[in-house]
C-alpha cells in the first residue's frame, strides 16, 4: 500500500494494487470477485482486468476519488456547483491518476 499526502486538503490517499486486494478488503469490505477497481473513502484499489488496460482503471478510480475529496473536503455538490470547479477537478484527476498509475503500473 502506498500513501499519498495531499497537504492542501489535509488528506491522505491510500493506494492498493492487485496483490494487496486482501489488505484493501480487510480495511474497506469484501468486493465482488469480478471487481478490478474500487474507490472507498480515502482509498482506491486497482486490480487487473484482462479485457481492459489497467491504466484506464487508474484514471477511472482517480476520478471517483477526486469527486469524493471535493465533496468531502470542500463541500462541493456533485450534482450542481461541481461544474464550476472543472479546472481544479481536471488537475486533481491528472495528479491523482498519475500517482495511482506509477504505483500500480510501474
């Protein structure tokens, strides 16, 4: 597991890769066997899916985590004013996605 500190939000992201599934499930609950990606509060899990590129999963889960972060830390409403923060959201997804990708995809 890798922890990424996001000091500006006073938040830590915990990243679990494929061989850490049991640790993720112990901390956040059991996932269906077919799941190869999951975001749960401050953590994401990136598994392997033979039908899809793992890098895409990294950015998919990064988007979920950033949305959670913006709602959790800034009180941004996902069905409304979030769209006024698209540039912040885009930079955060890029940064978080890159951190997840580096840990899970080498």
